[in-house]
């Protein structure tokens, strides 16, 4: 029987030192363990795939490692307690799915069991994933136990939606907010994994995987493993785009060129070609919003270092940014936001795409060029226009309305 582990499990961090990205979380928890200042409950909040449950398991091992007589920041990962916690089969470290155990009956059962001492470890730890899924009644039943649990019990709550957790629960927890990893950090992790697993992959391919993962290291590892199976001889950028159904950046550059030219027949041909190639409308829509946002960042002088862009993409974005005015970009983003729901739920994706293209072309091709706009602004500054509009209002505020 093949017992090969997937990458996300095989290389799952086992100690705080192996935990990636979350330096503020690691540092605070390690200090708390060193000074024996344990909270009754912890709330780990953040997007998916950033290490919330992994950190909860590491904390459980630190508190219960049997190789030491007291809690430690460096669990051995060899004793029975560490092994059982890592494999989610410890009788004293209970992992509960909040989505499927969300009712008051489950919480009542937890309250009954929590008063009993651990079977073999120092602490009985309850890790509740997606805790925001609990019902209001379940949260209310948990409040008193959470505030004054037995000395041998600790809670760790993990959630992707902390705003859905009642304030009364949050106030009884030490909250830690986990952040997304940057594309650079994810590429570093993927580069390390390719060496460990003898996977051949280009930097461009790894960068595209990092962008697709959207800050989730776990997602990036899963994608890398899928790509290694798809293209074992070596992973290149087109392989990532093909497997994940991504729209190549070249498509967005060409699309904006057509919009700026107001080439209606060309846009309709572009629409047909896009659907013939099988690109998903929502994928295209999301990529277009990201493309315009990058152009806006360039115009505002913001750094592009953490966006995971290829060097060739940066150069072309800088060139294309010179062809837009700021009002054009803002208005185009407004149109895209207005069309967002249609892009997500439409039964007529081709029609929505054509409508969006014609509306954007009508805006971008007839708007005054940047040079002319600058001359107009010099003659008629925005501040003067605002003064003319607000003048009567300001006068009335100072002297009162005329009777």
C-alpha cells in the first residue's frame, strides 16, 4: 500500500521555528510559554491556508510535550503526545469542526466533558475550527465555561470570519490575526519545496502559482503538487496557465489596446476568440480588475514589489499606464464594480462580456487624452471649480440664508 503523503501534510510545520510568515504570532506565543502566562482561550483569525490550525497544534504540543517536565517552546515531536497531536488522534487534544458541530447540544456535551482531567497529558485542549459557524445559542452556552474553564483546560478557536464571532466571545480570548503571505514569501517556500522533491519549475511558473494562491501557502503547495503530476518533466509558465485556466497577461494588454482605440469590430472578434479558447468570464473579469489596479498603482507611484509581477509585465504596465488619465481609470473601475454581480451570476456570459467591452470602449476612446486634460486643468484648476460650486453654500454658512 502506497502511504505517500501530500506536500501540505508532509512538510506541515511541527514547531514554531518552522512556522512561516506569522512572526508576530510566533514571538508572542513563545514568550507566553517561556513566562508561563497562558490564556484561557485563544482566537486565531485570518484567511484560509495561512497556518491557524497548524499553530493550534504546535501550541498544544508545546503545552503537553512529555519529553519535558513543563511546557516548552521546542516540543520534541517524538514522544507519544507530540505524535498523537500531530496526527489528530490525541484523546486530550480534541479538534472540532465548528461547521458540523455547531449546535447547543454539542456545546453542552463539551461542557460536561471539560470538567474531567486529561487522560495522560497536562492540559485538555479544545481546537474549534471555523468557530464562527456556531449558533447563537451555542455561543451563549459556551460563555461561562470560556471565562472560567478548569485549570487543566484551554480553548483555541480558528476562524476565517472573526467579524461573525460575538464580541462577548472575542473579549474572553487572546486574539491573533494571521496575515497572508506575500508572493515573494510564497515563491521562497515553493523554491525550497522543489529542491526537496526534485521538481523542476521555472521562476515565472512559481511566481504565477504564488499569485494564484492569493496569500495562502497551503494552496500554493497543493497547486505545485498538481503541476508536478501534470508536467513531471518540468513546469513552465504556460503549464500553470493551462492547468489552472488562467488568462495570460498578454490578453489583457491586447484587450486594453482595443479599448483605447475604440475598435468595436476588433472587440467583438476578441470576445469570440476569448470564448473559443475556453476562458472563464469570472476569471477574465478578475484578471482585468487586477490589471487596471496595477496601472492605477503605477500612476500613483506605489510600489509593485509585492504584487508578484514578472519583469516584462512591469515594463508593459508602465508603458500602458501613460495612455490613461486618472479619471479614466477610476471611471473604468466604477463600471467594473457595477458589473461584478452580473459577471458572477450571469447565464449569458458572452452578452455580459460584449456589453462590458462596448461600455468601456465608449468611455476610454472618447475621453480627453492626458495631454489635453492637463492643459484644461491648468486653465481651470479643480480647486477653482470646487470653489465655484461650493461658493454659495459657504457664503450661506457664513452669513445665513437670504430672507
